[in-house]
């Protein structure tokens, strides 16, 4: 990466964090970077491309880890799913929290400044993966002779939405790293107890 590209990206990051994607212009990025608008387009074809350059790797890393954890869980024999669910989930979540705090600006951009980009749907994408995984686990429990009560789809969506909204409050409220891990562990324990109450069983 050239020095000019680095300056452009650092400038764009500050602008996106302050003004959001929609409120930031290529003209302003160019002016603050000390290049002409024409020169800026020589480095980046669009504002979307600049935003993508700033957040894509971080987005891909967390979404990839999250999908992989659910795929690995689904591939386990049922007995191992039941016995290892808390451990598998906790391991993935701990990694995600650590990665997010190693790339905090990128996740502030994604969570708070990405309206108008494809990244604004990240939380919804994670919720969809979680809801599908929950349905698969419920089906597996029933296939293995467990009596699992029906969970209203809207209630399931509300629970999942509440979890992810709460999870990312650590970023939105700039919670210190050590405190963030503590909050997330308590959050997981709270939601695990809630699911156990709905299912009428220990997980």
C-alpha cells in the first residue's frame, strides 16, 4: 500500500466514524487527504470501495468464525451437541470478542456507521444463522426422543434479536475490553437459563 493510499484510508475512517457512510463524500475525503477528487478516484473507484477496504477483512473474519462454529456444532453427534453446546458456543464467542477488540474501529464502522452499505445487515445475518441453528437443534432433540415444547417463531426471533442487540452494546458503549468479556459471559449465562426454562431442560 502506498503512503497516499494509507492517508486516504485513515482520513476516510475518521470521516466515516464522525459522519457515517451516507454523510461522507468523496470530495471531502479527497480534500482532507490532500489529493484531488480525480486522483482519489484513481485509487478507489467509489466510496463503497473505500468503506469495503476498511471493514471487509474484519467482517469476513467474525462472520466466518461464527458460521464455522455453527457448522461444526451441526456436524457433531447429538450426544456431543448436548454435552458440548455451552463449551462450543463460549469458545466462539470469546474468540469473537477478542477479535472485535483487536479491530474496534472496524466494528464501530460496521455497527454504527454502515447504513447504505451491505455491512449494515451484519447483525441480521448473524441472527438468521442463530435462528436456523436453533431450529436444527430443536429438531435433533425431538428426533432423539426429547419432548421439546413448541417455541413461537416470533418469540424465538425476539430472543435472538435481544441477544445480538445486547452483545454489540459493548462496542456501541465503548466498554473496556476486560469488562466486555465479563458482560458477555453474564449475557450468555442469562440467555442459556432462559432457553432452559423454555425447553424445560438443562442444556
